[in-house]
């Protein structure tokens, strides 16, 4: 599925601001101590390594849709800030999930642990690698906040909500994974906080608030919430069935980790006793050995079909709200194309 032009439109704006910010920090930190250039390089290795840039796109079209100028320097700061916040989340997620690859390449904590081993340094290589990745994530978070230091109060308020919400969602994810608690209500709340608000709703709203259109916030929530949930449900399907060469992650990654997804919660609610026995392997030490059987159970319970239907319904809901024409026509067209892409993407 071809990435729509509307999703790539803010990329240059975002990457120019990110590159400038990281290069300035690298120069400043290197003067303090040459070693500090390494943490800037780690930040750049993830934040400037591509990705879909969905959050900057939402901020961009929220701003343009509200009548804001696409060349506004404050918009560039906002786009870069939400992408740096995503960098923070990815650095930390990879450590928490024990992920060895990100976008088909070794994760930072794996790279740094190997560097520790190769250098025969003191201490435990694993802990060193994780420490560097956590610090890189922390720095990404701080720099994102600096970029929004002069943002209007309405933007800052939404920014504060966003940062709290994504961490609450992550906490629920971590605890639910450990407890194997995959109740539908908890799974849905994780999706709303970790994805719908974080990826779609708040960036859209911050873009509009930056343009002085706080009156659009309810409309953007009505667009962004169903779209964000549809986006995550598609991600859940890719996490269970995705092609490693396309997604950059191992096949069945979410099943190995035991992620408390709505897909899995629905499958368990529909499962026969024999299917439940198979689904109990999700997140277990031997999950890798049972991926085909787990995938078959997800399909045979009807959970996959139900999830696909839910994605279609939610996408239609978002498109119908966009059709109310409360945003500038260019933004309506752009967000509609993005919605269709996110719901049907293959990576």
C-alpha cells in the first residue's frame, strides 16, 4: 500500500528541525566532553532513521486544517517535539520489551551491550546497554520539552496530558503483560491511552491549538479516537501475523511478548477449552515454538475477522466525522487519505 503524499508532506519540515536541534546539541555537548557526542549520535540514530512520522503529520494537518500557516516555525518545533517524544518511547519500549531489532536494525541497547563486550569494559554488558538506551530516551524527552517551552498555554496543557497519558498506558501494558491480564476493558484502555490519544488525538489537537482554534478540539477527538484505535488494531494484527521482512520485527512478536491486545482478549473470550490451552502459550517461555498454532487459534475463534470488521467500522466513523467539513478542505482530504492508509497498511 503506497504511503499517501499527505503523510510525507510534513517530513521535510520535521527532519530539518530535528537535524538542526540534534546537531546544535551535539556541538554544545562535545565541547563539554567528547564522550557526550556519543549520546547525541544515539539520539540521531533512532530519531533521524526514518519511520512513518505519523505524529508530526497529525500535528501538521491539525494546524493547517485550523487555518494555521504550514511554514510557521512554531509548527516545526511542534512536529519535531512529538517525534522526539516518540523517540523517548521507542528507546524505553525496546528495553522494556527486550526487543533486539527496530526497523530491521539492532536496537540501541543491543548495540551498546555489544560495544561493551567488544571493549572488554567493566561491569555487565546488558545493564550498560540498557542504561545508555534509557538515558538516550530521557534526553529525547527533555529535548522535546525544550522545543515547546514557548508554546501557547493551550498547547502546553495538551502536551502535559499527552505525556501523562502515554505513560499511564505503558504502565497498564507492562503490568497486564506480566499478569497475563487481557480483559477487554483493560486492553481497550491501553489502546486509547498508548495509541489513540498519543498518536492521533493529541497531536491533531495541539496543531489546532497552535493556530488558536481550541473550538476544534472536540471535533478532532471525534476524528482521532476511532482512527487511533483502528491504527492500533491494525498494528496488533501485524504484531501477530506480520512479515518480518516488512515490519522489521520477528514474526509473532506480540505473541512472544504476551502483549495484552484487544485481538487476544477477543480470541480468549471466544475460544473453546482446547483453543484456550493453545492461547495460554502467548507470552510464555515456549511461545516461539507455538506461533503457528496460536495464529491458527486467533483465526479460528473469529477474532481476526471481528478485528478487521472493527477496523472498518472505526475508519468509517473517522471519515464520516471528517466529512462534516469543520477543517480546511486540504486538511480534510489529507487526513482522509491518511486514515485509509493507516487502517489498511502492511507495515
